[in-house]
C-alpha cells in the first residue's frame, strides 16, 4: 500500500520535472520561430543597395532603407544626450542618499516612469515638443525616446553604485580626496560596467520603439539630417510596410526587421562582453 | 528646400510617384506622410505641416473655425471600389442597397439570395462576409459613407457620413494600404479602397449599379464622367451617386489644403513660392502620372478653376507665382 | 564630513574645491528632483488636456460603449474591456511557461550551461522590439488562428482578442519569469531541507514549500507582467482587429486603450475627440502606475525580509 503510494509520488515527481523542462523549452520556440522567419525572409533583401538607397515610390521595385537607418541612429543619439547624464546624476544621488525623502519619492517616480506605456510618452512629447515647436521633428522623437531611457539608466546607475563596497569610498575620502571627486573619479569608474549595461539596454529598448514616434518623428520619405524636420526610423518603416498589401514592401519590411533585430542582439552581446571585461570585482 | 505634407492615403501612390519625380527634377523634397484625411486636416489646422491632403472637403463650419482662410486645390480624381477576396476571383455586380445592407450587417453570407440573384453566373460560396473598414480618420470613408447616406435612408439615420463613423459591423485597418492588405489575405473579406490599391494588388473589384440603373466598372473613364458636373469656384463638391449614365457612383476629388496667406507661420517666402510652384506642377505636368496609376486626371474646366486658386496663394499679400 | 586640502591662506568658502563640491551636490540633487517633477508634469499635462472630455461625459465615459466621432459621443468601455481581456488572457497563457522557466532556473538547474542558455533566451525574448512581434504575429499567428477558426466553424477573422492575447503572452513571459526566478532561488535551504528530511519528493517540495514561500514574489512578477501587457501598443494594434465595438468574445475583433490612441490620435479633428483620447491615456497611465507600484512594493517587502 505504502509502496503503491510511493510509486505514485515518484511518478508525479518525474512527471513534474518533465513538464517543467518541456514548458521551459517550449518558451524558446516563439523566439526561434521569429528569428528564423526574420532571417529567412529578410536575408533576401539585404544588399549594399538596401543600406544606401532611399525607398522607391509605391509599387516600384528596388530601393532601400537608408533614411530609416540614419533616422533611427539620429533618434537614439538625441535621446541619449540628455538622458544619460541626467540619469547617471540622479542614480548617483539615489545610491548616495538612501535615507533621504527625495530618494524615496524619486525612486518611486523612476519605477512609475519605467512602467508608463510608450504611447502615453508619445502623447506627452507631442504636447510638450511638437505643439510648441509647430511641427514634427527628429528632436521631438528623440525627447520621447529619451524620457523612456531615463528610468532604466537611473536604476542601473543606482543599483551598480549600491553594490560597490563602502570601503572604497571611505578609503578615498580618508586619503583627502574631496567627495565629488571620489564619486566622479573613483566610484563611477568602478561601476562603469553596470552603468554601461544600463545605457546599452535602454538604447536597445528604445531603438525598437514605434508608438512614441507615431506623432513625434512622424516619418520621412527622404533622407533628413535636420533635427527640426521629421525623420524616418526602422520601426516606423516596418509598421507602415508590414500592414500594406504590397509584397515588395513586405520584403523590405522583413529586411528592415533583420537589421533591427541584429542591431538589438548586437547591443545585447556587447553588453555581455562589457560586463565580463570591465566588471570590477570586489 | 523641404516641404512637409500629411493626409489622405487615397492619393498616396500617385503623390509618392509625383514627389519622387519632382525631387529628381528640382531637388525639392516633399515629404508626404499618409496618415489619413482626418490627420491631414488636423495637422494643417495645427500648423505642423505645410499642406494637408484630404478626400473629404472641409465643411463650412470647419472653415469658419479655422485660424485663417484655407484653400482646396484638387489634384486628381479617384474611384472608390468594393474589393473582396473569394475563391475563383469572381467579377461581381453589386447594387447600392446591397452594399449598404452588407455594411449594416444585414447581409452576412456570400451566397445570400440577393447577391446570387444579380450574379447568376458566379459560383458564390457559403462563406461569411467579413466587412473591413478604416480604423483611422479617412476621407475615403467620408466619400464612401457620403454615398451610402445618399442611397440608403437607413444608413443615413443609423450611421451617417464622416471621416470616422460608428461602424455597425466589421473590423478596421489603418489606411487604404491596411484595408487592402487585410482583404488580400482574408478569404471572404470585403471592403472599400481607392481603385489603384485594388488594381496594383490584382484584387477583383465590383461593378456598381449607378443612379441610371447601369452596372458601371470603376476606371479613369467612368470616374471622369462622374466628375462632369458644375464645379464651384472653390472646387468643394461631392460627386457620389452621379446622375451621369456612364458615371461611376463612388468617385471623388482629392484635394491639397493650404492656407491662402502663407506668411502665417513666419516661414520664409521662398518656401511659400516653392509650395505654389509644386502645386502648379502637380496639376499640370504631374497629371500625366495619374492614369497609369488608375486615377483620373483633372478635366480642363477643373484645371482652369485650380489655376485661379493656386494664383490666389499669397505671401504677405502678393501672389506666390510670378 | 570630508576633508579638504587647503592651500595656505585661502578662505574655506572661496576654495574652488568647495564650490565644485556644492555644485556637484546641487546637480545630483536637482537630477533626482527632476525625475519627480517630470512625472508630476506628465500627470498634470494629461489631466489638463482631459478636462474637456471629463466635463462633457463625466463618469459615463467609463460605462458608455459608444465611440462615435460623428455624433461626438465617446465612451471608453469597449477599449477597457479589450485591454483587460487581452491582458488577463495573456497572463493566463504565459503563466505556465513563466513558472516553468523560473522553477527550472531557480530550482532544478541553478547553474550550468542549460541555465545560462535559458536565461539568455529569456533576456532575448524581452529584447525583441514589439513591432517585430506584431509583424510576425500578423503573418504567422493570424493565418494559424484563421485556420483554427475555420475548422471549428466560427467566423475566420484571424485577428481579434485571442490573437492579440497570444502574441502578448509571448512578450510578457520574461517579465513574469525573472522576478519569480529570483524569489524561488532565494527560498532558504533550511526550509526545503526540513521538507526533504520528512521524505518529500522534489516535486512536493517545490509545489508545497517553495512556491507558497515565494508566493509574493510570483505575484509581483505577475503584476509587472500585467503592467507591461496593459500598455503594449504596436503588437496589439496590428492583430486585434481595430473594431471600436464591445468585443463579444475571445474570437471577436476589438481594440485596446493603447491601440485606439495609436489609430486615432493624429487625426482627431474635433477637440472633444482628442480630449477623450487623452483621457484614455490618463486612465492607462494611472492604471499601469498603480499596478507597478503595488508590484514594486511587494518586491521591496520581500527583499527586506530576505
């Protein structure tokens, strides 16, 4: 009797483990399918022409996505310029003043900001930048993406700096180095791997964002380097072309997806190498 | 020199060709974003774009409320077709009451007696009709619902006309591209798009019974015939449900909207001049690109009225065209 | 505080080091403050622009299922239902997978190649842009769902609440998995060993000891995944069917709060229409804010206890 029950429990144990392993690996299936699909369909579009040419009019063959690639890069740079310094500075304050009331509320604000839907940020950028400027622009798109990058950079900085042992800071101060210099010249460099991780993750995240760009960067059929003009971007191009009926455009969209995914995955890879190489062990 | 426009998806294939050619010819980059006629009007009113594109002309009230006088410049004519995906690609005929009942959700199957009665030679399957409409604010929707309101009292009462309406049935897609894109891959789907979108994708279109009780195929000719009406000076007119015997019943102009006085944004005069020149080119040399893309070019009478309007675009009072 | 090296004869207050120090402190303080100001400004902007809609419709906005731009009557119910249906269904679907991953990495294979492989895969899943998920769903999931619908004899839309939930669930697997994995691996071994010493099998320890112990962490993970699902726009808008009517079931087309904003924002010509859309954005903002706060609060409580 007891033996029968024991056998049942052993089977349940084995079965459970099998189910856990099965479901875990089933989760990989979508990822593999998506990557496979993108590469299979997108690789055909990839050519030198694809990277340097502008899109052709509706229904015509050929053309490329150069304006979307340049636009995406511009947007990410505009987004990073204000948000990286601001994010690091705020992260320093949060990690250095743990008991302060401002830290509590700021930390809360960071969490809320991180969870805010990207479409809401898009509306905010529209109200704050597009309307006063009187037009759509790369600048407005960059601001929207920058607001989205901010919380990730703050958190990464805060968490990294919190992990650095206090003894490092104390040693520096004991040697007579002023506080601000201690932070800037000793602590920050020690945490550079974590902070870089935050920057890279947030860049990868916003590079693929479409919603906030719908009514800020707006899109451009031509190449544009002027920050006060609308600019195209990879996600926007994919969105427009994917929902169209033209097989030619679908082909381009797969190719653009390929480029975008490779970019995001490369950032992830770089991030891992950064962690490994630059991480300061304590 | 960069110009920015936004609006209707209806003429987008034509505009994208025209602006590409114009850029190669003159170096002027005209960036047109097809976000729908509603978007075109709104962004012009917000002064975030240099011109708007719309197939729904602005109402008198809307023009009253505008911050300054707005001009409608017609660029071409187009036909709105009913396109569908069915096995065997049948060429269907549809009547006005049938179309409105399909979109009201009263006719739900492809082999409904009313459809098979007027299409006796086609083998219609026992499939559900999947209605597809626009999810964004669309001039194409406006012209289509304007037509339906004219031919169906029930439609006019229940739904009415507008760039975005409360559709009784169906699902939505963004832009003419989205609707065509969805129908193309969905067996049993039917929706309304500009002719070019259906033809470029080799999708079948229905012949529609017009007011003269003839079944008319959409095309540049039948569209032009429908447009043979007296055009008011500001060119704001609806040409749906035409009385012309060979006219296609669901056709319309598409316009470019600009402010009459171009100094409103403090922009440079040369921009205003470039805009006027581009508009002149679009309505003259540019017209040759219309028919190959399945639009109808402007009639000579329409062009005369259009020229007057373009000449009335001013910068600080004097005309933008030398 | 800290020591400063003074050069002979210079006053403390004018020493460049002191100034730099003060500037530094002020800068980092203002940066932290700026985030609070930013968030408050976002809330206020949304609120101010929602006022016309709030004044016109008041509470009925939340219960009205009519969204009619022609008669300028707006109600958020269809989108609220669409959002809730897709998000909760997505959570339901992702739960077994997220839990499996977290148990796999947190319990069975804490270290080693398999564990880091799965961890990498989960991170990559989180890194794929949502537009690509939507693109793939449009061309792969929709035909599958359509075939399924044809087989069971219902209207083969292909798009709809179910399809949107499916792609959403794939996207939120990593979010639920990561938090759950953390807490599961943090369950103290003495609790587990007590159970083992009583003769429990691995499975019994996991289901009867570990999971209940890690319960709050799992809930937090679920809440964060929910927050993500509620705000997702692009993947949903491409496959949800974009119908502004109240969805009748899982196979109906519908619209979510985020997707209706994406569809109609650039074109709403009447100011009441825009205001209603911004009111939806405000609602979305508040709902995701509350869920995120609760989730983070739970996590903080756990890390304090741990």
